[in-house]
C-alpha cells in the first residue's frame, strides 16, 4: 500500500466523536418525529468505519414518511457547541438528492452545549462559507432563518 505524504489533521477518535454527537441528535430527533406520527427511515449510508473514504455525493440521514408516502429528506447533526453549520460537500449533495427525488430537504442541528436545536429547509436563503480548522469547507446558516427544533414535526406534517 502506498504511503501518503500528508499530515493528519483530524485523527480517528476526533472523526468518530463527530459521529457520536450526530447519532445522539438523530435518536432525539427520530423519537420526536415518531411521537408526532412521522416515520424516519434510514437513507444515507454509514461510512464511518471505511478505511478509505472517497469524496462522494453525501446523502441526508433520513427519508421522512407520512401515511405511507415519502414527504421529505432530513439530515440530523449533533454539535458540541452552537455551531449552525454543515460541510459544504454535504450541503451540495443534499440539494442534489432533493432535486433527484423531488422532495424538500431539511437539516436539523442539535447543540449539546445549550441543549437546543434548530432546523432549516434547503436551499437556505442566506449562508456564509468558510474553511474550518480541519480544512473542510463549511456552510454556516443564518440563525434568523433557522427555526426551533420543536417546530419540525408540525412543518413536516403540513407537507
């Protein structure tokens, strides 16, 4: 196997820590949706343990079902702080899946620091882009455009 010549910015533990937060956020969110008569169905693949992860088309975590029909795509994000952002590659991938399946797509982010969550429908009206410490390009949402996590079931029920 060829030895790659680059410095590791984010080690495996730090990488998996991000998944743990999102898994916990997804459990909270899935329970909220089920309590309100919606069925979250897994959609995106879990690739966290793949040895080599090539950049590809990110998929949202869930398809949301209501009365047996697909009504939306949704991605759950868990953050250690009030970071209302996602990876730019994911943002673009989610929009592509939304267009392909003709379903609206939402991103719901839970902050474990403040125990609050917010969500937004994509494409977001106002975003900013920057590069994070781990060299990932991210899209940051305008907090004024995001809605409280607790409003998500009603928004989805209206679809």
